[in-house]
C-alpha cells in the first residue's frame, strides 16, 4: 500500500513560491539592504561548512601531519597525579605535617580555602616503581599502564585556570572557560573533515565508577558557533548506542528511503529560499542518520573480535564499562572517525583517596593499555594520537582522607601520532604543588595536538561576531621537544 504522506517535490516548490511571493516582495528594498550586509558572511559560512563536511576547510595542511585522528581518554573528576604519575618522596616525608605556607600563601584553593591554617601534607598513597627502558615512574595502581611506559610521554607540568569541574572541563575541551565556544573535536572536524561518511566524525562515550561521578554536560562536545554538523555525537555505552537507530516494525528500507527523499526535498526548498546554513546541516544529518542504521549495528557487533582481543581488554563488549568503550574506540578509529572522546566519570576523591584511586584505576587501566597495544599491533598507533588525563589534579594537602581540586600542577600522558615515546616532560616542585619546569597550559596541549595533525593553531580560525576565533584563543605554544 502506498503511503499518502509522500509528496511531490515540484508541487511543494511551486506552492512555496506562490505562498512566499507577496511576503518577499513586500519586504522590498529593505531586504536587499539587509541582505547586502548579512548574506556574504552567511554564504561564506555555508561554503565553509560544505567543504568541511568532506575534506575540511584546511585544503592544504600547514605542516606534514604525523597523525590522522585523536582518542582522548578523559579521566573526569581530576585524577590525582600524586597517586598515578608523579611520585614525590619529599611529600611522603612530610606526611601528616603542616603544609609549608610558602606554597599556599595567596594561592587559589577550592574547598580547603577556609582551612588554610590547618593544612597538612598527605603523602603519596601508593608505591611507585620505574618501568621499561625509559625508567618512567608509574604508580602500583596502574600495572597495565606501567607495561606500556616505553610507548607514552608523561607530561608532569600541566596547569589550568579553572578550579571547579565544569569550567575546567570547558577549558580542557574548548580552550577557554567561556561557555558556548566550539569543542576541540568540532574544530578538528571543521578543519580536516571526516574520513567516514556513514558515522559521525566526532563520537563521545561515557562510563562511571570508582568515585564521585561528576555530571558531564553535552555542551562539552558541542560545536558552539561552528555549524552544528561539527558537534560530537554521544553513543550510549549499553543497549542501542543511538536511540531509534532501527526502523519500527512494518517500516522497510525502501519506505525509509522514500521518506528521507521527501524530507530532503522540503529542506532543499528551505535552503534555496532562506540561505540558512543550518538547513544544509539538517540535510546532511538526515543522510548520515540513514547510513547509521546500517553502520552502527555493525560497529557494535563485536562477535567478529577474536577471544584473545576481548580478553586483552577484559570485556565481552556492550557492558557499559570503560574497557568496552576502549574497544569501541579502536573500532571507531578503524572506520575513519576523526575524534573519539571517552569520559570515565569516577576520579573525584575528596575523601578516601587511597582506596578510591585504586578502585577507579582498576576500572580504566587494563582497557587503556589494551587500546594502546591494539592500535600498535594493527599499525594504527603511528597515526593515532592518544591523550590520557583529567581536567586538573589534586592537592598535596589532605582534605580529610582525600584531596581537593588542584590547578597549579598535574600530569597527563600522550602517545602515538608523532609523540616521542618513553619521555618525561616537565616537573612540579618537590611537593607536587606547582609546575616549575617547562609548564604546559591547556592551550599548549591543543596547539601541539593541532601541530601533529598538520595544522598551525593560529591559522585555523572562524569569524564570528566580527572576530576571528581559534581553539587556542589568544595563547598556545607547540611543545616541539615532545614531537619525534
């Protein structure tokens, strides 16, 4: 039976023209004047969006790229560098003693600010050992990461500007604490485009466990003022990754195709009439959604993975764990997804930091190392940049049995994609309070990431409200010495 709601595109076009003639004519000369002011920027935005949907607006890369894609393993909540990647023997010696005021005098502190006179040192809660030929010190709670020490570059001198979770995540994702700016994944899509046409170019997965699960707002992967086609798409970690990806009972592929064609015809009319770049985005997203009805189920079906691979990750897939998400990250990377972001919301340990970090680390450690090994054995680590770390670190001062938020110094690691392996870069002071040797700001991290992708961070810009914006805002320096 033929569905009556399928329409003829030409009839719609003629009807639209008849209905809109008088209203458009009545606007007259005023519309022409306004159009002369607005249409140029609008059309340029449409042209840029259309280009970036395939190959990106950076038609000729500024540098020879060493990577094609990025996997960001975000330890949301603020992983303690003092329990993971930055051992401080002096802090261990001062455990339980008053924190020297010379470190904290006049400094920004989060929840401990009312206790400045009672601040006490809290020594590292876990043992550290040197690993690999590089001799990188790694905590005992990360035994799997320790085994890949020679493949990673640990940056121990990170610092940021925001001391609370949401603005710190905003800064880590967008280069500024001002909400509404494009995320780094959106900037990459805009600049480089996507290598897949049947999956989103920017995918986000989340998991929880081990500590207080700080909420993560979807604006952390939003496109901001860039066209909305560049925003990240969150896949659910359990069940259907995308709601309504399957057709309802009684609706076949042919019917779905006819419906999409009809909707696209309406959108084409709107695009021709209003010259709105968001309509062009809507057209592209309908097409992508239709393709995802085939590509997403195939992506999530891990029955083709050998058992030894599943064992390496420590998951059978589809269980919502960080390990399962790591396996999906590799599958997404294989299929051309440009930017993959995995949040594990379990690193906020204001109390019970010893047991809490151990529990959380156990949830992420095996999957992280398995992802690295899997990429390496498939020859993909060479052109995949992996970043591991949180939005800030934790204080050397005790907060009961835990640690408070800390922005003056913390650790992350980077690997693959042109990063020199087996390297330790920068350092904090003897108590792990402040980055004192080769400090690295979040903007520097972004500048380096773009450089590895072949982009000059100062030249990837988007004009908005009369100003050229970029991911690194008004800062950013490339860390040349960690690039191999």
